[in-house]
C-alpha cells in the first residue's frame, strides 16, 4: 500500500491520521512516511526504503534502534510480566542510577510520560509554596499540560497555534510568559509578582523551538533570582537529560534546580517519565505528604529494564565522547555545505542535539528562531528524505545523533546535504 493510501486509511480512524500532530508533516508539506522497523542508526519504511535516522523517536533512542542489549532486557522482562501494579526492585534500581547521576535529585518518582512529569512537578511546586502562578519561557514546550500550552514550542509552534482551545482562561491567566535568555525579564516579573509565583519551568537547552543554548550565566542568574523570591526552579530535562551529558544539562552547566523532569532516554524507547529533586520537596508527595500524584503504569517493569540497560550502555567509556565528535563534525559539515551552496544558515548544537536554522542568526530565543525560512527548511527536509536521510519534519525541532551514528552515516549524510543544497539554490 502506498504512503498516500496508508495515510488516507489512518485518517479514517485517527484524527489527522496521526497520534501526535507534528508527525503529520504540517510544517514541511507532503505525506508522512510510515515506518516499519529500525536498526542501529537507521529506519526502514513500509516500502523497505532505508533512512539514516536523526529523529530517534524525538530523542529517546540515544543508543540506536533495537539495540541488542535493550531488546534482550525487554524480552526477558516481558516473559516475567509487563506490569504488576505493585512495587518492583527495578524501580529502585533505575531511581538509584538517576539520583547517582544527577546531584540535584535526592529522590525521584517515575511516571509514564514527559507531560506527566512536568504536570506533576508543577502541582508539587504549587502545593509546597501555596502559590498558583507559573512562569514559562516563550517557545519552550513541556507537554500538553493546560498551564503550559501558552506560547509553546514543538507542534504548537510548527502548526502556528497561539495555544489551544480547551484551556480555561482562568488557568491560562496563571501562566506568565517571558523570553528565553532574558534574565532581566524574569527579574522584572518577580519584582512585580514574585509573591504569587510558585515556580518557573524551562528547558535548560531549548529544544522545542529548535536547539537554542543558554547564554553565558543565564541559568545561574535564573537560579539566583528564584532563590531570592522563594520561587522553585524546575528544569525540564525530558529532552536533554542523560543526552547532552551523563548528568543532564544541569550538570553540564553547573546548575542545581529544585525539581527536574526527565523522560525519553531513561525509557530506552519505551514510554516513561520522571520528576525528582530535593528530598524535602519530594516527600510532600502522597503517601508521605499531602500532594497527590499517581499512575497505574508508573515504573512499569518493561520501561525500567529498558532504562537501566540504556543508562548502563551510556556509562561505558567513550560513548559521550564519540557522540560529541560525530555531532560536531555533522554541525561543521552541514554549515560548510550550505555556505558553499550560497545558503545562509545558523547551526546551533549542544552535545548530540542540533538544529540548522535557515537564517543568518544568531538564534537565541523564540523571536530569532521564528525568523528562520521555513520554506527553505521544507525543501531541505524533502531533499534529504529523497536521499535517505530522515530529519525532523519541522524547522522548530532538534536532530539527534545516537551512539551508533558513525563515519559511514556522517559521510552519507553530508553527501546528501551537498546534493540537496545544490538543488535549493
């Protein structure tokens, strides 16, 4: 069946034919590619065509598709049981690893998605502080939580939506939006309304308006201001956690938030999320505290086994160094190829996540990100797709390098890019 027929059939039963809006190719046009399997750094569609994959299921597949050790762990656990609705030692094993890698996490609780993690962290912050206001950064995306869809990134930005119907005005009014990399804006807000603000939530490295690194001392200034005003600092590391550094972006940049949110990598490709932080805060959660949060599939043994195996693979010598080398070469090679073709681009990268913006840059926040030429990005996307390289179907997302991307993938990708850029000019 052709991709067009597959998509038409999906549209009969699934809204828009997809279970997550950005998969619908709304930011680049055309028909979504239906994938059948993945192996290492590559994916294969239902026609059997092979692609070098820089989507990585939007980040979690840091050790590649169907890594033999991860698959073996999942198979072994599936034979023992997929869900118990009761505690298992696996939860403690993975929690021990997370807390050992992230100094700011003294205790952690597992949930089933990044959205659940951010939602729960905000509820905890409100419960602990007795305040209702939340500060978010324009262009950052923290899942489809009602409080956080105002000026959001990811699919909300890709589809040019200002927010979402269904979010009560009263709830949206509790969310205060400030620009990324602008500590002065946060300071002004906290001087005016600090006593009403429970928390600020932000991505330490923005990834949902494209990859945007924090400016020098930005995160440290946010930390200083939140402490001064009694506001909890929540870092959303669902994307960056255990990807840009073994201890997350907070360790890379030397920041100790009050609460942190994780997902993607710690599930090894299975649905999982987590939030953690200081013990005195986390102990306000039920059953020991009054803030209620629950989930039947939270900490399910399949996701725990996959996460444990993934973190153990990442802990092996040289893994992060190799990803850094490949990612750096990819960034330099794409920039050189685009420039040689007469295109103006800005390639932002932190660790193994990168975005190439079709703008002169610099790209430092939501406003500068949206100056990128999305029409050129669409041409780039389809040109690379035609040549067997799969990148995000949106200008405002990240490309992800896995531990299994090597010289062969790098060489083939840059060859495809040179040909694609040549067609675009």
